[in-house]
C-alpha cells in the first residue's frame, strides 16, 4: 500500500515579517541615495572653475539672445 505525503505551504506573512521586509527596502533605498550623494560630493569638480564655466556659458547665451533682438 502506498501513502501520499502532503506538504502544505503557509503563504501568509506575519506582521513582523512584513515590517522586516519594508524596513529592509527602506534601508536599501536610503543607503543607495546616501552613497550617491556622498559620491557626488567627493567627485564634484573644482567649484570656482565650475562657477567660471557657468558664468561664461551664461554670457554666451545672453550674447546669442541679444543677437536675436531679445534684451535681458
């Protein structure tokens, strides 16, 4: 005589498991953006040089607009 073995799977999650999953996802999300911000701060180009480039680009844009008859 052959008997079958039944295996049941409880698919319900407890509140503690749900909170653990949410907390883990939140931690990963915050850690990712913290690393991105820190990396951006550490690799940001020389600020005075970047400001000078920005001012030069703005001057070129104003010159272009003036050539089209737009006063700023």
